[in-house]
DNA sequence: ATCCGACGTGAACAGTGTTAACGTCTCCGC
DNA sequence: GCGGAGACGTTAACACTGTTCACGTCGGAT
C-alpha cells in the first residue's frame, strides 16, 4: 500500500470517527507513520486531502443512489432512489455531513465548495432523470422536471438534516437514551410517508 | 456601550461578514479595542461568545416567524409562516448557517449543539401549532401534528439549504454571474409552489 | 486608608496549517 | 560503475489559533 493511500485511509478514518475538528494533519501523519510535511508530497494542502476523502464518499453514495434503478415502474424507481438517499445519509452520517450539509465556504474551504457543487450537479442529474420518467408516465404533472427535482431533493435532504438536529420524537425529549433503533424506524416510516405525500402533491390534479 | 456589548457587536459583525473561519478572538479583540484575554472576562470561551451571536439570530428569527400570525385562515397562516422562514434564510444567510445548517458537533462545538437544540424545539412548537390549526380546519388530514410539522419543516429547510449549494437554475450553470436577483425570484416562486403541493399532499384524500 | 473585586494587560503554552532547507534513497543514461 | 535527477521523507521554523497565568490598575464599599 502506497504512502499516499495510507495517508488517505488515515484521514478518512480519523474524520469519520472524530469529525472535522479532530482532523489535524499531524494526527493523520502520526497514524500513517510519517511526519506532517510529508503529506504535502501527495496533497496540495489540507483542503485537498479532505476533498480526497469526499471523493470516496461520493463513490459510495453513487452505489446507494443506483438502487433506484431496481424499481419496477417510474414511481417506484423515484421512491427507491429517495430511499437509497436516506440509507446513505443514515448509515454514513459523517460522509453525508461534509458532502451535503456543512457549507464549505463558511469554513474557508472554497475549492471544496466548487468541487462539491460539480459533484452535486452529477447526482442531481440522476434525480432529474427519475422525475422526467414520472412525468412521462403521468405520475407527476408535466412541467419543469428540474424544478420538481429540486423540490424533491430539497424535501429529502431537509428531512435527513433535520433528523440530525431534532429529537424527532418529541415524546423522547430529555428522556435518557431514546432508543435510537426505534426512533430510526419511526423516522424511516415518516420519511417514506412524506415522500409519498409530496409526490401525490406534485401529481396531476 | 459596555465592553461586553462591544465585543459581542464585533463578533457578530466579523462572523456575518467572514464566516466562522474569519472569526478569531484576536480579530474580535482588535475590533473592540482590547486584547484577546479580555474577552474571557465576559465570555467563558469562543464557543460561548459564538452562542451569544446565535442568540441574537434567534431573536431576529422569532420576529420573522411571527409574521405567520398575520394570515387570515389556517392554511394562509401556515404558508405565511413558511414564507417568513424563507425570508429569514435568504436575508440573513450567515445567521441561518450557524443556527440551522452547520452541525456543531462536527466542529467540536458541543455546548452549542445542545443549546441550539433547545432553541430549535421552541420554534418547532410554533410550527406544530400552525399545523394543528390546519388539521382542525380540515386543511391537513387529521393525525400526528408533530410528524406533519417535521415533514413541513424538513421540506422548507431542505429547499433553503439546497439553494445555497446548487446553482438552482440549471440554465445558469457556469454562465458568468447568473443574476442573483432573477434566480432568487425564481426560487421564491418554486418554494411557494412546492409548499402548496406538499400541503395538498398532506390534505385529506 | 484599605481592601476587594472587576477589568485589562503582556507573556507564555500547546496546538494548528504550511514552508524552507536539507537528506536519502532509487532509477536512468552515459 | 558513476553522476545526476527526481521522488520522498526529515527537522526546524513561521505565523497563527484558543487559552491560561501572573501581574497590574482602577472605582467603590467598608
């Protein structure tokens, strides 16, 4: 395994475990068995290294979104895409955060902002395709497929990010350890139902 | 004006202008005409100071949400609340980012995470009230008002955060300066339509 | 007059990302 | 075989960060 790969592996593990605040170049170097400046032989700077981590995330993400193609009819394919999105967000929260949540420019990560905008454009295209399919099949009212795709992405993205900030289950407010498994199942249910409701709302009158 | 107020004012201005990465204690101190350690006479640490900035944001935010009460019927009040949310997010992006977007725990801001969760719970209650009103009036199908509120908040929150990451208008991809005013108007339109569609979807069959 | 607490200071510490100067290998052409 | 070149790593240092410590300097209450 090359030193470059080893550095990336360490950066990824440290980030996924400790978040951005735990990701220091010296920590990465220590883990990889080198000193900090050695990293600069392989990556331009910290932002560049972080981007390499993001790229691995996007690769993983693409596989989750790909599940959408398994659905039988257009509506099922769109919903299945939404569920793949949810699974990725729940199973790989840390990845999801850098890739879609944390606004890079506010943390001085300007290049990362650009690059991830491009990447987002690609996944967005996948969603637009599913939406257009639904429009052709009469599941969604004909119109601007791009706009509808923004609405749907916004919807699922919002639910997922909100789930990470709210207790979600208000009964569990301030009750110790609100059994994450149960509330996650509840949230999945809610996610699914709301996706249905939204698509209904976007359907022909 | 007390020194404490002056420090807070500087911290707010610097943050709103330069984002989190530009907010250094020494910069705040310089602006306020003191040295960095003086800040510790008034705030526990940087996180505490940042929280004070957030509090001002929440105060402002409450006024925007309050507009929802102007609506005539329950549905109008719910939509008006959603539009107030949008206005705040668009007119005070930087505030919106710390308050609702950036996940504090990933940046080592644990206390801020707790505190803002509490604050979010409060605004959430306001939304639940509007939803319950709609259920009573038959605008939204009867059921769990909290769940419906999560869905709606997730929806608007997702659209707003997405707008900050996507070009929104795909025609403007990579075209220089895609006239922010025009695309903002377009986005408002899309936001409003999708909110309508979602509430339709949540209505009785 | 004296103590005290509030407020501010300069110096210092550990940690950060990053750069410069210096080695040490390996491989390639002569 | 020899010399040069390039890839890769090191140590030392710089400027910056949040934070703490010991020291002052006031104003007000006793």
